[in-house]
C-alpha cells in the first residue's frame, strides 16, 4: 500500500450551540448545560498516516493561531488513543471562538486514529467538555457538563452565516461572570420542526445563557450581533458556545451568502462564512 492510500481523512466541522441553557453548577465548579448542538459544513480537516512517531503539521488560513506543543488538542487526542501517526491539521476555524475548533479537531483525530489503528473510540470527556458531542458530529442534545449526548433526529438543515470578530474569548472567564447558574432547561421533549423557519421560531424562545457574560467580557460580540440583525436576511442572531462567534439563521442558502457578503464588505477584518447547519 502506498502512503497516499494509507491516509485517513476526517472532517472537523464547526460546532454551533443553537441554544445553550446553563441549568446548574457541580461542586467541582463545572456547569450543567442543556444545549441543542448542530454542525456546519465549514470546518477544519485532519489527515493521518501511519508512522512510528506522532508528528503534527498545521496548514491553512488559521494555522498561525494554533500551538503545536502539548496544548494542542490533536496531540492530546493522539496520546489518549495511543496510536502514533503523521498528522496534518488543515485549520480554517478561528481558535477560542465558541465553535469547538479544538474539540472538533480532537474528535476528528480520535476518529481518524481509531480507523488507522483499528482501535475502539476512547471515552473522550477528559479532552474537553465539547469533545463527546464533536465525536458524534451530528445534531445532538448535550447535557451534564457535556458527557451526556443524544442524537437529535429531525433537525431541519439550517442555512446560516457565522461571524467572528477576531477576538479570542477564554471560556472559564465567561462562566466565571455568569450571574444566574440555575436557569430553566429546554423543554424535555423537543418539537417535531416542520422546516427551518419553524425551527428558527422555536429557537427564538430559547437562549444562550453565556451571551450576556461573554458580551460584558468582549464588547465586539455585541457589534457582531448588531451587524447580523442590521440586514433583512437573518431570522435569528445568537452567540455560539462561550463566543465570540455568532450565527445568523437565514431562510435559504442564497440569503445566507448575501448576508455573509454584506458583512464581509462592512467588516473585512472579521471572519465571515455562509454555511449550512445540520
Ligand atoms: O472542558 P473544557 O476545556 O472545554 O472547559 C473549559 C473551561 O470551561 C472549564 O475549565 C470550566 O471552567 C468551563 N466549563 C464549565 N462547564 C462546562 C464546560 C466548561 O464550567 N460544562
């Protein structure tokens, strides 16, 4: 087999918290969440080839922001599964951005190395609270601190714009600023959404409880939400995760592309993509 044939590719899609309710706090300080999570077409890409020793190469437009030492989630994932490989991370997502870049990279690495080394997937929570849902890489309801994930069937495909103002946000600082730590969960039974518009209307009644503390820490988030709401195209604008990336839901792909183009012209310094969430 040639080296090219032995390469394993895995997508590491952006994770979007369509709703994120903070329902409590554990004695160890971690927060209990109830979150509806979807994944974007946009994301990073992990390629792995069998090798005697693990090495990581980072390419792509966001490569400069990624540490290549032991902090890197790809190397931590490789150590956890115990399969050595030559790994390339093609980095397109901004880091510390609320869209699970590092977690999705870790999950994609676990999937790639499990295939390469013919190993079962390990228990992934130790790599980060978002890694279990990223292993699923499909619409899911995430509870507990992130370990309790259940696939959600019937989420309509949602056309969206993702916008990040280029300011990294530290997740622990956002949680530390949270005023109320015992908010209501989402309804126990999720509805059967008829289509994307029906889903967007339902989402409007849900929340991201981290939006206010993240905005207090990073005022650029308010500017992003304001830009998303300024056009006529977005039916809902909300922050994902602990920010600073926000998403705007649009009725169709053409509107998402038009909204993304408008914002990219207004703010050429921001990261803006039109994508589909599913
Ligand atoms: O697990 P992860 O590294 O993504 O979490 C980063 C930080 O975010 C944690 O150290 C904790 O302060 C906070 N966090 C939390 N509750 C969660 C997830 C994360 O308080 N469910």
